[in-house]
């Protein structure tokens, strides 16, 4: 069944990709009167294939292609995917408009060029904005109050980090900014909620530098983490060693008492991305059974009244 679903998804993707290229050719044909459909199709296919090839190459350890080129390719892939989405949406919108007699048939050249230009500009703008947004550290503050008993008070400042995806794109420079933001929040406790790596620890170029950065986090109760679905694969054991050297306490179906105030629990991810793909040696113990729908893992508050100031980064 899984193979059938993959094949259906692949056919749908190729169909949308081909239709997007055909529509772009028809919409922009007045601007490139000397270019035929075959020439445009070849160019369109080569560009898309090049983006995919460089993306695959970026996943090969110690690939000699410059990192800058990989970063450009990752953004180009975003543009390509968004362009395919917006062109097909515009095509559907125009079809519905023609059926409702809101636009004439055939579509005027000006309207066709406008539709194509809007899809291209929107794809590029969203990709650029996404890159700028990703480069900035976003912090959201929450204040949580739990009460039990007669009014004694206590407070704890917790910083929660998630989805670092260190490796192919995220490097020590970005992690350095994250650590600076964490320390600026003056946390008592730091929690990292999975997807620390981007599926392959061999893509981490300077592990010792990253470990030193994590060790520089100032939190009296320490730094704790659980693994996400991307923290798996043949380098699993090396990930565990990395976290140990970085002084990050890993919780795998375990709990720990924090300062006699709360119990912090960490669960193994039930669906690592490499589970079921040949069961590589490094995957042993990485794929625990899924929790029942009724099961819950939570935090137990022990003191009478607690005010938790939590920063999510």
C-alpha cells in the first residue's frame, strides 16, 4: 500500500510539474516568440533536474561542491516548488473564471502574462522572505501559573528550543545566535524538543565548535533534550556521543526530577524517518512502539504554586 501511495504521489507531482511548465510557456509565449515548445520544455526540465541533482548531492557526506552553491540550490528548490503550486492554482482559478464567464475565452495576452508574472514574483518573494525569516531568531514568551494548596510561590524560567536541524543548512553561526538568545533569556532550565540534527550527523562540519557552543548555555538546572524523527539513521550512535560531549542530557523514555519542583519526561520519537528502510544497524532501538491514543506524558508540579516564565525559541 505504501508503494502504491508513493507512486500515486509521484504521478501527481509530475503531472502538476508538466502542467505548470506548459502553462508558463503559453502565458509567456508573446514575450518569447522565437522559442518553441520543445526548446522551452528542454530548458524547463534541465533547470528543474539541476536543482534536484544539487539537492541530492548536498546530502552526500564530504561532497566537494561549495556550501554557498548548496544554499543557493535550497532556495531555488523552494522557488521551484512554490512556482509549481502557484501556477497550477492560477490555472485552476482562470478555468473557474472562464466557466463562470468572468473572463473571455481565449484568455487575453495581457491577462495571461499577468497571471504568469504574479506566480513567478510571488514564488520568489515568499522564498526570499522565508530565508530572511529563518535567519532571525524568533522568541515567544509565555507565563504559566499552576496552583496547588495554600499559596506558597515559586518561579522557574524555562527556554524551549525545537527543530534546530543542524547540518546541511544550519551551521555553527546560526547556532551561535540561538545560544546568545537563550543566554539572554537567563533560563533556569533549557529543553530541546527534537530534530536537533538534519537526519545525518556527517553533514555537521565542525562538531567540536557546536559542542562548545552548547556547553556555553547558562542554565542552573542544565540542558535536556529528546530526539525527533530526523535524529536517526546510520549516524545515530554518533549523535548520542555528540550530545554527551555537548553536555546535553538526553531523555529517552525517561523522566528526571528538576530541582524538586517538576518532573521532566522525554519520549523516543515513534517514527524516525529512517525506520523501516532496511533496518540499518544504527537504527537498533530507535523505533519504539507508538503510544496509545489515550496515553499522555506530562509534567508534574510538586510545589504549592509555581509561576513558569517560558520562552520558546
